[in-house]
C-alpha cells in the first residue's frame, strides 16, 4: 500500500521536473511510509524505490524496522539535513522540497546540506494525493465515526446530558466513552456549548451548567488508526421552543442541500453555495459564520475546503464534512455536521450515523 502511494507521488512529481522529493511534513511521511514516530523525513527518488531513503533517529530503530521495512533506513537526529546531503552526494540535481512545511531558517540549512543539488519548491504534492482516500483509509474513517456514534449514544442513554452537569464534565465523559469504543482519543478538542454558548462556533467547554430550555451543541470526533472523525449534533434540553425548532429545521434543510450537492466534478464553492443559499434565502445569511466543510483524514482539517473561497472540484473518494450552522448571538446556535465520502454515480456515503432529527433530552 505504501509503495503504491509512493509510486503515485512519483507520477505527481513528473511535472515538477525534480529528481527527488524531500518529504519533511510528518503527516505526509506517515501517509507514504506508515511511520508513526515524532522525528522522520523521507527522500522519494523519481527513478524508483532503489534511490529512496527513510530517516529517523535511534529512538525509533526498532519501531521503524517494523513500520518501514521496505525502504533503506538511515539514522540521524537531523533527518532532513541528512537526506538532503545524501541526495546531493548521490547525483540529484533538482531536489524538490515541501516549501509549505519548511521554515526560512530550515531552508537555508537545507541549501547548505544539499551541496550541488538545487532546491526546488514543490508544495502540496502529497496533500493532493491524500485528498482522495483509498479503501483502507475509508475503513479507518468509518471505524472512527462508529466510535463517535456509539459514544454519543451511550452518553445520551446514561443521562449524560442532564441539566446540572457542566460543559467540561460532558466533554470529558464523551471523550472517555469514545476511548471505550476503540478510539485512541478525541480527534480534536471536544466542543460542548450550552445555552448562549452554542452561538459561538468554536466555543471551548467551561464550567457553564446545562439548564432546561438550552440548546446544547456537541462537536467531537474519535481518532482511530491515525484517522479523524468529525460530527456535530445539537440537542434541546427539555421541550424545544418554537424559535429553536425553526432554527433547527433551517439548518437541517441547509445540511441536506449541501449533502445532496456532493458529487465528483462539483466545484467546492458550488457545494458551499447549495447550503448557504438556503440560509441566505431565510434571511439569516450573515449568521452562517464559516465555510460549509472540509476534508478529513490523517488531519482533522485537510483538503478540500468546502467554502465560497474554495478552489477546485470534488473527486470520488474524497472524505468531507458538511456542517452548516446558524448562530444567534446571546441566544443560541445550531450546527449539524456529518462526515461523508464522495461517491461515483451515487449519493455520498454517510459515515456518521447518529440521527439528525431534533432530539429533546
């Protein structure tokens, strides 16, 4: 699997005209090798695996032997510099590097280390490959979403959203339940926002106490095999008021419109507009404060970006969120979010299966 990913990267390198690519972003290194340690770099040679090299330091000698058995391995604390020197000494003329992940100071050091090799900016090559998930990645994402679904179901069934609990208590409870369902941990800092706090898109849990009549927004995900899930559900604590029902129904319509627009070849900006227009036509366009969604995978936010300012089109296998929200400052907000896989010739594959009906708890 990892060799096939590196082969795909070599094809992506051809238009760049580089003899090799120095991969220093650890997420990209993991995608291309399976290595999960904290220090590594990878040299992918355009001519094939024989000229490629993986480098980590001595702390990961045994781990890298297990995780990266199919590449020549070097040991050095300064992995990027070692591989740059190896490339320069090995006849590489044009050495591509991830200019979107390298600081100015690190670039200067790479220039010195590479010697005769000339550095060539080559940003985003691996990220573009990562945007389209293979079967193993989709399986991991599906498992991450299932862990989050199961944890939320347990939390609700156990009365974990009862008035009197604090946002912090609910967040910790939900995260522990995700671990109980196989997650290594949460995929990002869990958002629990009650009452007026639910109108803050990225509210951080506080000692605020859940109270009857509140909107309660939960935005959370599980991390499984390095892959992130992402889901938002909004509840009402007790019987919903008319304005809460109306707000929820509006966001649900927008979410359904955005989901229906997911298709190979669709412009990401058009998908955003499909949902945003529903909210705008209801007179609440200025209260939809963020883009419609984003890619998810080895990072919680990755390509593509579903936004009015987004560029590019969708492809089958891209895994994205659809998460419209409407936020009434000082009163409360509603967001509904799913993780879905764009499918060829069919509706998008829904990975987050918790009901999106308005739930009064």
